C-alpha cells in the first residue's frame, strides 16, 4: 500500500538566485538554512517519489492559456530561472496513473504537459530542499495569480483525491508544497505585507486548524497576499489536519518567508506562535480581487512580450539593443509601448520594483511585470549580472 511519509511547506523567494541589491543577504541565508532543514525529512523517510505542488508566476503558462490545475507527466522536470537550470527525473508511471485517475475516477479536468518549463516556485526548492538527492518528482500546478482561481476547498479536494490514488499504489511519497506567505509583488501594496495575518495563520497551522485556510475565499487570499497558499491547501487535503512545526518565519521588507514541517511529526522544541486576534486583526473588504486581476485585452501584446522575454536571452538583448523594432513586432502602441521601456530603464538604477508601476498601469499583470524586470535585470543588464555573480558566492 502506498503512503505519504513526509510533507513540508516552503517559500520560494526568487531572490535566493537573483540577489538584487535591495535584499538583505542575511535573511536570504536564513531562509536557505530553513529550507535545508526541511530537506532532512527526505533523508529520514527515503521516499520513492516527491509530489511537488507549485505555483505558476505567469511564466510557465501565459495569458494565452491558464489552467486551474496541471500536471507534468513527462520524463524530466526542467526548471529554469535566473540563468540556472535544474533537471530532475519525473516518476512517470506514478504521474500518468495520478493523471488518468484524477480525470476518470475523481472528475478533475486536469491539464497535462510532458515538457512544460518550470519556474522559480520549483527551482528554488529543487536547490534548497531537494538538493542533490536523487529522488524523482511529480510536478503539479495550481493557478494562484490569474483569476478566477480555484477555491481552497477545491484545492483540498484535489489533494484528497491524490492521496487516495497514492494509497492504492506501492510508492512511499513525500509532498513539498511551494508557496510564499504575505507578499504582493508588482502591486501598490508591495511594501506593506500583512505579517500579522501570516503569524495568525501560522499559529493555526501549528495546532492543526487547517480550516483557517480552507474556509477562506480566493479573493480573501488575494487581499492578504496569500494566494500561493492554495498549494498548501492541496497538501492539507492530502495529509489531513495535522499539527505543523514552524521551522522559520522571516518577515522581509516585502514578503513573509515561511517554512513548516507537517510529516513526519516530531516532539516540539519551541513555543507555538501566540496570536490572540482572529486574522491577526485584518479586516476583509470582500470586494473581489483587488491586486491580481485578469489582464485587459488591449495589453495582450505587452504581456506576451514580458512572458517571452523571461524565456529568451536573445529577446532580452534585442529589447535592450533594438527596442523600437521589438515593440513593432509585438504591436505595442501608446502607453503599452512607453511602459515597455521600463525593461531597459531597470538597468539604469533604483530598485527593480520601482519600475513596475508604469507596466501595471498599462495593463501588464503586476507579477509578470515584476518577474520580467528581475529576469532582464539579473541576466541581461550589466549591473544585475554583477549582483547575481556576487550572490552566487554565498
């Protein structure tokens, strides 16, 4: 009989690789150490495969096609970000069986790919949690950034179905749920995360109250910058309401970095987080998606350019060296054309996030705008290349 023998939740901050100058290297090192600690469960339990629940940051799937749920069931899991590549084996037999049974037995309309390129939600934990361990993976996606989003309860139902399929097999599997806590990349709220809400939610996970997440709506998660926790909801559906162990929670200037262990459970060695007020005192507006909305049609060319620039070094260099021709090719006009120049301006100075505003105002998906800027900054602009080279020495 198959069994889930390990389960952890982790952040995946891209700055572990890109090392922009506005990040605190000590906090990045602290997060890396916590992710390394999570990886020890793989040595303890020696799983046959890892079910990896990750978010897409509008980098694997563009606005051309955004599935609610997807699985990669090919031979290799290839994750690329900031000039680095991870190439892990996929447990294809397990992946194909889960895919088939989710559709035919459990009535989930799954998207499927053999070769979808994975982004930093996968590559960061591949490096810091899985490391050099030779364990095949099965990558899953949940849509966490382009509404409409699946609800937390629907994500949990997916996890429960996956656990039932695993139980009918022979493999011992581990789960890694990759998703950050309060952060609003690319939006006007980027500098003011809801850390008190994070701490309240962590306190609930520590006592096994997973309903604290599962009873929320997608729009509420958007309000508190926690839509990526839909991947944790899939994990909770698979493992049930277990008490979690907080490995570390790090509030950076823009992001709550959280690493927690749920299986195997062990004796608690430190006090639980104490937060008395529900939601950490946060008051929900419940007025729909406030920060991440579906991009408008007139900005399609701009979003397409940013998406494709994240995957092509040649295109990034063309943007820098022959912007007008590239803008013509993508049909950029008016404010979309002017905003796209931020892909050049990001190399000249200031924080990377300072250059998002014009792109978002022109209809770019805020997260895609920020991540496109980070990729072109870190891999194609001289100032960013120098910062990334310095960071790789840590």
